[in-house]
């Protein structure tokens, strides 16, 4: 996990952005982000409807506001099934910073 600045997510709305402290990165760390060990508290699959916005000049599907469905999950394995009229968009993970003791090491998979 990488610790991030909630301001980077301001386009999600200030209340939701203020809740974002970490992100998982699969394409390289990027500069300015420090790796952080966390303990996963809960996982929810995020599903939503996608469509080309009215008046768009490109043909790119975007998430449709107000169509988000959160589905509790036991693990984030990348094999989420699409729901009716919605597609899998990612996972929302609630986590807390891992402690330095034995419990923290177990949460990091050691």
C-alpha cells in the first residue's frame, strides 16, 4: 500500500476524499509515495454502470453517478462477478496502519 494525500482524490467529493489514506499500485510506486504496511479490516467490491456521457466527443465509457453498488467480500481476488446492469470497477478496502508487533507482521503476510 502507498500512503497518499486525500487532496489527490478531490474529484470524488470532499467527504469521500477525506477518507482515502492509502492506495494499492500495480504499475510501479511513482514518486513521492512511501510504501506502508496495513491490516485489512473489510473489503467491498465496487460495481457501477458505465456509459458514454451525453455530449461527449469521444466514445469512452465513464462511470454513471448514482449507480454504485458495494458488495461485501471476504477477499479481493480479481474475480468479482458483474451484477445486473453494473460492472465490476474495483475494490474499496478499509484498512488501518499495521503495528510493528507480531500482529502487524502477520497482517503483512510474514
